[in-house]
């Protein structure tokens, strides 16, 4: 069995081993395990059963990530997307007064249209039309984005009425998180694999020792109910002209999010060719679209590529076996939810900051002396972080690139498909 797995996942070709992939897959899980608790909390506002939503979230994440493992053989995890779940709950259901069953139908149809774009090769052409300077900017922008998320989760950055954000106080939980960060840095400087997971565990143990989190009352729970949400989506009810705006909004959000995350993650995992194009991109995009449809059937919001996959990639993940490990942890998460709940956000936050540092290194591939290339890249980097949205930042950057090239009359520098991307970006803002 072990030999077959090595051959199937091409361990020798990608210069990896079981130990590295297991550590990396576990690290990715810890970095994104928060979704088990956050997603049900958001979707509960839409009237969905919270306990059943935990089950749906874990199952949707596990199935999607297993598909990534075996279809694309890539160390990429997929789960219900943040922002996408908020749009589902607060806009579709609460604001637009759509039944959550119908809203799930909207999610399914957005995934279906997304899948059709992939089958006809349109999505791949969209990605390959993006200039390399903007691709590098995606990595940098996402690096800044997850660094900000990490600093907020850690408590070093807080909201401020006067200045929007400000430095937080160095209270006990911040110091515990920083202690875990120090462990990560020391191990990273010594080139010891598993630095992030060790740092996360160290911070969690400190939190328990100082009474900042309670030890779990039980290790296992059997309180899950898939039937309350599973296969409750109303696709026919969603297939109305009045809902097409919502369908295409979700599709564009998922498309831009997934493109940005996949390009960033795959470039970090060295899964690109000599031209910088992502290998097996069609498979990854098809899985992403299929995962959204599967997630809707299971009863949760849009499933998309998780940029937290970079955390595991930085720990050495190079194959789909790491994704398989992550998926298995999410299946176990159904049973061990009380144990997972012990790991506080400030313990995993330093890993996001460290990954942000690694991703920002891509800035060296951007020529800031060329205004036409440098400024759109700058827009992407800044707007992804400040808008707190990958899709919004990309849309701003794509439009800026086309406008700058057009002003200079360099129409030939804009690939035909890039005009389509620009149109999508405009439609995204209109919707």
C-alpha cells in the first residue's frame, strides 16, 4: 500500500516523503480548522441548524480536499469560503429574504456555471492571460492579507474609531501567541520541518497551563446530524431570472478567489511550468467547481480553494497526499470537535503571519520602474489586504491594468482574454 501511494503521488519526482507530507497536511488542517466553528456560526444566522452545519462543513471540506488529492494530486485544501458564506447568510437569506434551501440552489447553479466555464477551457485561458507581474502581485497581496488576518487573530492589531486600526495591548493571550511564534521562528531558522505545528501546539499548551482556555470536557462527540441539511437545496426554485444576479455574483467571487489562491499556492509548491503557468490547472479548477456543487448538496455555502494551504506548503507539502491527510483530519473533526475547539485563534495566528512573510518575497518579480506593470500590481497588493477580499483586490487590479495600457495606446499588450477578465471585473462590481 505504501509503495502504491508513493508511486501514485509521485513522491520521488516531487522530492518528498510520508513524514513531511503528514506534518504538512496536519499543519494545513490546524491553520484552517477554525472553519469548523466559524462557518456554522455564520450560516446559523440564515436559520440553518448549527449542529448539522458542523457536519456539513466537515464533510464538504473532506470530500473536496480528497478530490483535490486524487484528481489533481496537489497539496491544496478546499472548504466553505469566508466572505462567500457571509454573502450567503446576510445578503441572500437575511437581506433578500430567500429561503436557505433556495439559496443553496443558487450556490449549486453558480458551481455548475463555474464548471461549464472550466470544461470549455475558458477559465484556464483567463488565468493564462494574466501578466506575470500581476500573478506575483497576487502572492504578495494574499501574503499581506493573511498577515493582517494573523495579526488580528493574535490581538496585535485591533479596531480603532480614530484610526480604523491600531496596535493592541500586549496582554496574556498576545504574549502566548508570540511565544508560539518565537518557537516557529527558531525552528524555521534551523530548517527544522514542522515548525508551525510545533509552534501552534506550544502556544495551545501554554494557554491551557495559564488557564486561558479550558481543557475539553470530552474528547469525542456524536452530536452531528447530516439529514437536517443534506440534499435540501431547491435548484428549480433558484433557476429564475431574478436570481441570476446572485448566481453570477457568487460565481465571480469564487472564480477570482480561487484563481488568486491557486496561483499563489501552486507557485509556492513549485507546481508551475517554465513559463510560470500552473500545471494541471484545469483539474484544480474543475475540482473547485465540483466542490461547490457537492457542498451545496451537503448543505453548506460555496466551497473554494483555501489560501491557508500555503501554511502546509511552507512545511514541505508537495503532493496530494498532504491534502489526503488534511481531509482525514476534517473527517476526524466530526468526532473530535471538542478537542479541536481547544486550539485558540491566537495560537494559529502566528503561522499565518509567517506564511505572509514567505509569500511577500514574490515582490521581487514585479518591475515597479514600469508604471504600466508596477502600478496595477501595487493596486492588487494593497486592495486585497485593505478590502479584506481577494476577489475585490484582483478586480481592481485587472481594471487598472487595462486602463493604464489603454491610456498608452498599447492595445497589443492586452491579450484578448484579458479584455474578458476586465469585463468580468466590471460586472463583478455592478452585481
